[in-house]
């Protein structure tokens, strides 16, 4: 029976907006991780059949099917195709799901899944700039408003789950502390491919990590979406630049090519929820993944829940009941950043390496997505 396994996973450092990666075209950033993937695995790029690439802002430098452009920019043979997909923040996690489905169905033998976002060069919302009506009349008739706002959704979650500003700020500080400790201990080094920018600067570290913060310091920041709310720049994900990719195949093909699988895609599901609150779907996605997998919650050794805003993983933790110590153990998007279409693959790359480094058999990843959706993926260490 065919399966889907990950044999290599690599990412760029995550750059701050207008930071170290700002001068790198998103196609070149993508090409960098593709080349690194081939070099680290020793795979001849000619045997890669497709590049499934997540990207949210498909406008300007990120348009014209950047997945295909990335493969060509990487120097891969012209026979290697590429496709670009958008499931909002979960785009490159969805790329992994599509790759796994294609492998299991026999449509692929060797495929790359990943994604990119340069939020410096293609600002968030650029794709809808100048558009007065994104959602259409029928959506407004059903939900009574136009374009839903994720920040407002985060405030709705904080209110529904009774999360205070102090609690959300404490969670944010914890993300930075975990990420800082992981960086200091070298836990990211094996997964990062340093980037040499056009001016010759080498970017090798995630730029958003800020250790040493305090509740008093965060208290000085103004809330953004609600005057008496909880969400501000310090407890929300950072606007970032970055790319990540995973090389995927079947166990049989891996043996034929002399590759050593790291993890198997055990379970891959989707869930939908309220598109106005928008951010709560990781909860039903996790429940669905556990039910479909046949695994108990306590069998999962690590969880990655994207920190789009602090209330998202906090509400997830409250409803799912997982061990808090297993949640985002190396920090999350509040500290590391959230390069939209590249985040799913970045998080999965981090999780795969963490599982291998610590002998963790099962890991679960989920993330909220525009439209009130979520992917959930369970990986099994091999």
C-alpha cells in the first residue's frame, strides 16, 4: 500500500518586515529552499515531478504561478512543474496535504510541498487593494457584513473564552522565551538554510525573537481592533518574510532512491467553522484528526498551533485539553513570525526536526485560515 513520507525539510530564517530578507525577491527566496532541499537530500532535481507551493498574496512579484517560477529559478530542469495554491494562512500546510494525496493515489513518486511569502515586498492585503466588494452580495446577505477581519475575530475569541489581556500577554512572552531558548540551544540550526542577500549579507537567524520582555512593557502597547480589547502588536503574529519546503515521496520510492524517511503523513484533515470569528477552526480540525487517526490525545507528543493571535492557541488548549508543555515547544509565530503562505511549511519543518531530535513518535499541527477554516496534520516519526 502506498504511503506519503517526508525525507527532508528545510526553511529560511524568518525575516522581520523590512528586515534582512527584504531585498530578496520571493521567487529567489523560494528557489533557495528548493536548491537546499535537493542538496541536503542528494536528490537529482530531474526526478522531482512537481512543486506544490503555497502563497497568499498572489499579486505583483508573487503572481504568475510562483511555484513554477521558483522551480525554474532554482535551476531545476524545465520538466519540473509547479503550481501555486491559496488556503490563506494554511496554504503550505495544504500543499503538504495535496502532495500526500498525490503520492498515495499514485499521481506522484517524488514531489516538493512548501510555500513563501514576502510581506515586505507584497504587503498583506495587496491582492484586494482597490476592491470595494471582495465578498459579494450573497455573502453579505448571509453574514451581514463585508470582508471579515482576523483581528476582530481574535477579539471575539478572547471574549468567548474569557481570555484577559494579562493572560494573552503572558502567553506572548512565553512564545518569545521558548523561541529564544531554542535559538540559544541551536535547535533551529539543522532546519535553517542561511540566505545570502543581494548585498552579500548572510541572514542565518530568525529576526523576530525578542527575549526579556515584561508584562509592564506590553501593557504600554495600544490595542488595535477594540479599545477595551486585548489584541495588540505584542500578542499577535509578526509580519514576516520567509520560505520553507519539504521533500516527499513514498516509502518504496525512498528505498529505491536510497533516501531515509523522517516521518509519515499519518492523518490529514480539514475543518470549517464560523467565517466571521474565523480563527476557531483548529479546534474541530484537531478533534477530527484525532478521531480519524484512532490516536488518543496523550499519544501525541508535540503540538503546533499557529500563533496568529494569542487567543487562537489559548482557546485551542482550553477546549482540547492538551499538555501545555507540548504546545509550540520552540515558540510560535508571535516570536518567530508568520510569513503567511510559507508558514504551514515553516511550522511543519520545525515540527519534523523537533520530533526527530527528541524521538517523538506523533506530532500534530493545525492552523487557522481565512474563511474560518483549518488544516490539521498528524505526522508519525519513522
